C-alpha cells in the first residue's frame, strides 16, 4: 500500500503530529471500526482517514502492534458508550478502565487488527440519573420520548435508559422485576410522593405543550412563569406540571431566562 504524505492545506503546528499510519490486516474492516467507534471519517477503499486534528492512513505494510511500540490514545466524551461502540464494531476491551489522578479514565482496547489503542474519557462529578419504577417500561419510554424527544439507549420490557444530547437523564425499571437490585417499589403505594421528575433547560417548550396535548397528559399546573410576572427574573423560565402514565409528577421547564422581563 502506498504511503502518501499529508495534504498541503492541513499543516499542523511545528512539533505537532503530522500524519499517523496504523497497521491493518483488513483496511476496510479497520476503517469501519474507527468510523463506528470514534467517528473518524474513513475511506475504506484507499485506507485514508481524518480524525479531529489528525489525518492518516491504514496500511498492511506494517505489523499490528499488540504489546509493544507507541500507543495511540483516543479522546472520548463518555466512557461507557465508547466501550460499547468498540465492542459492537469488532474491537475488544483489554482490561478494566482505571482512573488517572481523578481527572480522566484510561481504558485499553484492541482494534480489529490487534493494535493496542488507548481510550481517554473525562472524569465527572456526581450527576442526577433518576430511576423510576413503572408498570410498563416500553409504554413509559414511548411517553417520555414523545414528550421530550429523548432517545432510547437500551430498550426492552424490564429496563430502559433515556438520553438527552447523549447524556443519561432518566432510567425506567419494571416495578415488579427484582433484577439485581431487588424490589424497590411498593406496588400498592402511591408513587413519587414529594418527588418531582424535573426536566429543565428545554428549548422547545412550546413543542412540549403541543406534544403533552397530543398525549392527553394530565395537567397538574398549566403553563406558568417562574417566578410569577412582576416578581423578578430568577430563574425567569416557564413551566408545566404533568402526570406521567404511572402517576409521577413531571415538571418541564424552559431555558432559564427565556421568560426574562424587560
């Protein structure tokens, strides 16, 4: 396979990495893997690729580097989804991820050719990841996806993960299935007493109002400004309070400042 120089109009800064060659046993397979796992722009026919800040080529002229030589470390935004993509695309996770100075996670993988590749993900602080016990996981999933445009990241009758902009914001669990948590709800009791399932910073608030009407959702508090008109600008958004299919109180709030008084 030819080894071409980088394009003239893509000069890196002095001292930067100009071009990366990655060994491959099957160029098309490697191209498909890096495209699916890391979003690289790949040309499976010629073996060229573009990654953020980097161009290069897969080559069958070099032997895969399994346990020796330089290691390429690829940055990802979230650890778990990235490792799932690696395995789904034909790679292998070599070992359990390890924290690095509390600032990042490091994981070692193998690509389809057997190259040892590193994955780096940021370490994050605690984030709310609400889990609701529901009667019908799939029906509740459809309700939340239609109302808020969330995306399913799991699916099935027992458990669901729902994402917003790639971030987990809601989990749904069949209330009568123990799984490995054990039962955590009382089917005879009221759900969510004193708890609000709150979705804030929603840009398409008016769209939510229309979709709530389409769902014939029970409205507990109709659309209103928080705080009321004439009482200041913090947080200066609109809200609607609804009941979901299981009776949980759901609050949808527009972007803070969207209802700013001038």
